[in-house]
């Protein structure tokens, strides 16, 4: 009896589902920098030798320009108390910031942090990064949206997945060497995501990078990725963490896991 072409194709695809799962890499801490435990980090990037940070919580939300070596705040713009600040990113000579649930975003002059204009959007605001042409945003779901910087309108979107498992709770974002790096809320993992089809290329397991006794509460989670393209440096931090960590990724090779398992929890010994 002959197999149909469809049946044969299905037979060949079944074993590939497990092998398609992303490898889980470790990390090495290269350096540490001070970080204010007052800063509830929601947005984070590096530019021209400085950290730019957007902080959350109503009444405590701000955009900060920080000297990495000392943690000194060089500039600060405080949001009105009704806003819960979220992701930020530089676009040309401006900084974009949006807010959690108020559907209002702001554009600032990069050099003075002076507000230039406002914009609106639907849904919740979480993380934000950009390519050379588009802003990429997360909203806590498994979907990343690519937006036109001029209008903030959605151009396209991708659904993030590892094998057949969709990955939701996507939070702070950074665009590094053609990949989207994403924090997963309440997880010590960072997902490296293809901007083409949303598949997870690899995970970075940061378990143990900040001991639990140095976290203020259960919401003091990993959330903040910045990249220094000139010197190829990756920085990570978290909400109200006392430190920013400069890390190197330590590859571990592909690790097969059952396709039905959740991928957000730590599973492996930390490699320092």
C-alpha cells in the first residue's frame, strides 16, 4: 500500500517538532554597574556612553539619563502622576515613550527631554525597541508589533513561539544584530527572537544573576536589556535591582525538550 504525499509529509514533520526547540544558553558576568533601587525599570537602552531608562509606577514614572559607571542621574523628566511609564526608545534625535493602560505616548527631545508631542494607540503598552526603519512593541501577549515611527500605526506583527509553544508575557525589548531580545515577565530568561517569523532562536538563562535576598519583592523581576553596538556589549537589569550587569552569552548547544512543556521557568544550572 502506498502512502499519500500528505501522509508522508506529516510523518516526516512529527520528529522535527522536538528538534526545532531552541537551545538554552548560559551567561558570564563581565562587569557590574550601580542601579537605583528606586527605579522600577520598564524601558532601557544604551546610547553614546549613557543609559537611558524609563521607569514605571504611577507617581514615580520618569525618563532618566544615567552615567553607567556611577549610576548618577544626569537628566530626569518626570511624568504626570496619572501615567505608568513603560518602554522607551530613541528615534533620530527624539525619544519615544508609551504608558501602560492610558493609551497615551510621548515624544521627547533627546537632548533636553522636553516633550514635543503626544500620540495614541490601542491596547496596553509594555516594551519598545526599533530596527533602522520600524519601532517594535510588546503588550504582554505573545505578539510583537512593528510600527511606523511617524504614525505609530502597526505595519505588521509576529507571534513568538518555541516549537509549537507560544511564548507570552513578552516585556522589555532590545534589537541586537538582527534579532529581537525579549524579557519574559516573571522569568529569568531572555528570548532571542527572529523578526521574520517569530520563532525563538535561543534562550539566555540568567538564573542566579541577582540573588533573591537582593530583590525588594516578588515584582523585582528581570526587565531591562541594553546593547552597546560599538563595543558589542550587552547589559541587563531589573525592576528596582541594585545593579546593571554586563554579560557575555555562553552557548550550551541545542537541548531537546518535550514540545508540550512550558519554557518560561528555569531548568538548568547557571554557568558563571
